[in-house]
C-alpha cells in the first residue's frame, strides 16, 4: 500500500525529472527543426528558459503531476494535456511580453508535443513499476456500509499483491489491536467512538503502522486553528466558518472582473447554444430555478435548459440520474461539457454567486440534508459558486456528506491561491465524463466489490 501523501523529497525528484524532460523536449524540437533555426532562435530561447521552468513547476504542481500515487492512464493523459497546453500558451505570452519574437511558435508546438510523450511515457512506466512492486496489507476498521462506499476508491491505490480487509468497529478493542499487528496500513472509519479510535491510533503508531483517519464533518472545525495559552493552559481558537471582510471584498472584485471577461470570451458559444436549444424543441432557452445563497438568502440560478419542458411536473423535485430520460439530446452535450453552467456568470456579476464556492442547493434538498447532518448549514456561510472544491475533488455522484467535508475544508482554508487551483482543476473536470454524470442508480452489492484487491474478513 503506497503512502498517499508522497514526501517532499520524492515530489521534488519527480518534479526535477519532469523539468529535465521538458528541457530535453526543447532540445529535440531544435534538432527536428534545425534547418529552420538560426542563432537568434537559441538566444530567444535562452532568455525565456527561466520562465518556462517556473511556469512548468506551477502547472505540474496544480495538476498534481508530481504525486504519482494513482494509476489511471487516461487521468494522466488528461492532466498532462491540460498542463502542457497552459504551459505552452503562457510561454508564448512570456516570449511576447519580454519581446523575444525570435522564438518560433512552431518550435513551441513541437517542443510541447515532445514533452507530452516524454512525460507520459516516464510517468506511466513509473506508476506501473510502482504498482507491480508494491505489496501492502490494509486493515479497514469501521462499519460495513462505510467500507462498501470506500472499497472502489481504495482499490485504485492497491496492486494485485495487496489486499484490504474490513473489521467491524464493534469488535473488542483487544481483538482489533491484535489484528493491527498483521497489517501495514490502518484505515479508521468515521463512526468509531473517540476513546477506541485514540487507543487504536496509539497502538498503530507505536508499532510504526501508517494510519489514515476518515474524518467526521465536525473534525473540520479543528482545521486551521490557532494555538495559544491561557495562563499555563494550552487552548485552540476555533474560528467561525466564514471569510474575513478583506477576503470577501477581494474575492468579489476578482469575481466581477473575471466573470465579465468570460462572458465576452464565451459569447459565440452562448449564441450557438441558445440557437440549438431553441431549434431543438421550441422551448425556453434558459432554465431558472430558486436556490439558496449566502446566509440562506434565496436567488434564481440561471442555466441553459438541458431537460424537457416541465421536467419535474410528474416527479416533483428529484436529482438527475445517469441516462435520465428527461435530458434532451442537446442537453446531454451541454451537461457533459458544462456549457449549461455559463449563464451563471450573470449570477456572479449580480452578486448572487461567486466563481468558486459550494454549489447552491434547492431549499427542498437543503432541508433534507440539514436533518441528516447538522453541519450542513455552515456551507451557506459563503456565496455559492459555479465550481467548488467538492466538484474538482469528487464527482456528481459523490455523497452529500463527502461533498460537505470538501466544502467546509474550502471555507476553513480559503485563499485566492486555492480559488486559482480550483478554477484550473475545473478544466480537468469539464473533459472528464465521469465527473459530470448524474446520480447512479442502485447497484447490487456484488457488482460493487472489486475482484481481488478488496476482500472482507469472514
């Protein structure tokens, strides 16, 4: 079982190899285009090299390409394609800004194409080698229901030489402690009582086992706390879930500027989409629905209509599902590409929403979620967003509780840099079909289990 949080040295070595390969890609490009090159081109390249390396570090880090812990080939392809495209565009911008006009665009295109295949090859070989050589015994302590939910996620980190086994949280402490000795990695579920969790953590850490804890929502309260003393007693200051006045003001200024530019930039797409929807069934172009905003204030969210007219007339409020019959042909396309969300830029300009934040819920569903989890209201401490931390880290089908932990983590750890990372990673979400599919229909228990990497204790 790998460490899912690679240490800084490993990430540093990975990044260094990436930069060497990018530099090599440029060398290959100069070789391939040598008949078209002259000394001025090399001089221009030498002037821009520091910026190429800096931009590369930025985007390779944003898309976590220095953390080779998962093994999805197409995920690596998507991340590399987006990262290298942005690196190339910003390199062109840097060369123009520094007036290095002798750096040919053809050279940049060939170099980044070379970089894509070089980086893809080495990262795929590394992950395959890591998966082939890795062995690990994983113990999951919690409820069977929680294990079932995490089984497929855990399997992405395991190899054929690894396995994970479930143990009921209600087993005696002595029995669980005895089992701990047999495993390399211990996962502690969110439902374990605190006293037992502390004893299990102590036992695992004493025996140098790697421990992962699945947090409860109220664990998010203690994140990013300040430590001080009251006389000779250490105390932690737990801050409210909200943004400071300065953070909110700066975030609003950026929202207005960026949403205005995006509205102008996407105007051709908006016009084509509006015509296609109107020609499809003659119905309205936009879909307007009441959602809850900051401090539970209702507002009307705008989207391009992706479903048939009066889609909920017979069913009432219900979430979209995979292969939902109510979604039109045009609707399937704009939902997969997230084009249906573009009109929400108007909501951002009006001040109802932000570019980044928890997704706005309908009052009908918010009331249900609040009954199930008392912490749900805290996500309304900030303006809802077009995209959010839960959207880039999870999927459309991710459970409400899991999305809530992501949303509360975002609010607790808010920064403009985090907003920038989320916006960049949203590009990855747009081109990943699995991220935008509707709620899955119930599956049989047997179809959810992985064949060899996840085995439950008898």
